[in-house]
């Protein structure tokens, strides 16, 4: 059994015209909006992105404002989305667009690809959707849909598999490249969904789909398990003095670079060890109370955290001591610390 892939183009485009969801970044094809939404969508579901997207654009409505934004404000706008380097790269790319392209997103795929933080997928999405360049934008949705249609059991996490799928799609990409890319992604997001059962009975490609014909839907796509993540135990300190709480800035390099956090130390600690740490920070506890545990999962590491709320006798100079209001409005605290932020 073999599928002639070019046969999917027409029904796919027709289905997309009828069924496309109205999304804020789809209304006009402003490249800044498409770019921002694509970067946000790399880490969060569409429904959650809508709110971040609206807030971000309300504050930074143009590429010029993005290029000029203060880092603290940028990180605050990104708070909760994670992968903060993506926000920093947005700004760097904005600066490059201002300097080299008069504030206008370059139109060609090859030029878009030179912007910081923009990889093949995002460059493909922007150039095909906004400028109708005939290039592909292959994300996990596209890999899943095509693997199922051709019943390929190759590991979609491998670059070689992606290249093979790109080769097949290059042969069939139509003039309406933007719609074609969006249609494949939309099908993957709404019908040929990743976890759980795809809704094949609603799928415009069901008559072509070999995975369906061969009963292989459960097995495809193949994703080999990634290496196990490293687990790091941590103690998080919610240090309180009156109305204020201690925060500190993380190092400028590495995980969550430059973000604010509640002071924390690696390892699981006894009460005695906690007191020693406080001493090292020139702090003295009036009261120490455990306030629960939390796990945060990054791509390569898991933090297993235990929180302690500690009333201290006086503030030190090592940390910044801020009010709840300042914490809400001016300091970007990564989602990893969300549990502790909630109790402030
Ligand atoms: S028929 Fe089912 S498995 Fe095949 S592409 Fe459509 S939704 Fe996916």
C-alpha cells in the first residue's frame, strides 16, 4: 500500500478554509504578531498563549518598542512562559530588525533565519504565512500527521526523519504555502492529536491515511524515549521580615539566567543545616516552618523542592527585600517558584 502524497493537498486546503480557528495572530498577517505567537506557542497551548500574547502586545505593540524594552519589563511580560532566553532573543532580533531592516521584518526565509532565536520552523512559518514564500514549516504536528499518513515507524525525534518528511513535502507544497503549512499544523492540533485518540472520522485525509488503514494509529508516531533527567533536590527559603520577602537575582548565565528567585540551596537539609545556611547569610530565624514540596521539570533536569517559610529578625544586604506588590508588578519570578510565590 502506498499513498500519493500530492493527493492530500486539495482536501487539506479545503478543510482548512472551512475549519480554521479564528486566532488573534491570524486576523491580519502581521509578521511581528505571527513571529511572537510562534515563539510563545513553542512552549504553551494555544488557549494559554492568547492571554500572554494580548498582554505582551498591549505593552510592546511594535518591533521598535520590543527592541527598546528594558530587560526587567521584558522578563516580567514573559513570566510564566518559561525559557526566558526566548524572550531575550525576541528583543535581540527586534534590535537587528531595527538596525538592518529599517524596523520591518525581512521578507525572505534566508534573512529571517539569521535573526536570533529564529530557527527553520519559525522562519518557515513567518515567510510562508506572511509573505507566501514557498517554504515548509515543520513542527511536531506536521511530523505526526505525515508519519501517520504514510505509516512511517521512523523516530520523529531524529533529524534524519524530519529531513525525509521535508523531502516528501517539498515535492507537494502548493503556491498557497502559508495555508498549506497552517492547515497541516491545524489538523495536528485539532484532529490528528498527539495524546489520546485522533478523531479520524472528522479527518479530511482519512481516505489516504495508511496508519488508519493498517490499524497503526496507536503506534505512530514513534518517539524514542529521551535520556532520563537529572534530579536535583533543593531547599527554597521564603524569608520574611515584616511585610517584605527576600529575593535574589540568578546568575546572568545558565538556567533561568538573570531571573529573580527565592533564595535556595541544593540538597535536602536538616533544621540544623538550615540554621547554618541562615548564619552564612547573616540572618537569624524567629520561626521556621515547612510549607510544602514542589517538583518542576525542565528539559534536562528536575528540581524537587522543599519550601521553608522563615521569619527573620532583621534583613541582610545579600538579598533584595521587597513587598508583595513589588513582587507582583516588578519582579519576574520563574514558574519553577510559582508554588512559593502563591503563599506570599
Ligand atoms: S485519519 Fe486519523 S490518523 Fe490519519 S491523519 Fe487523519 S486523524 Fe490522523
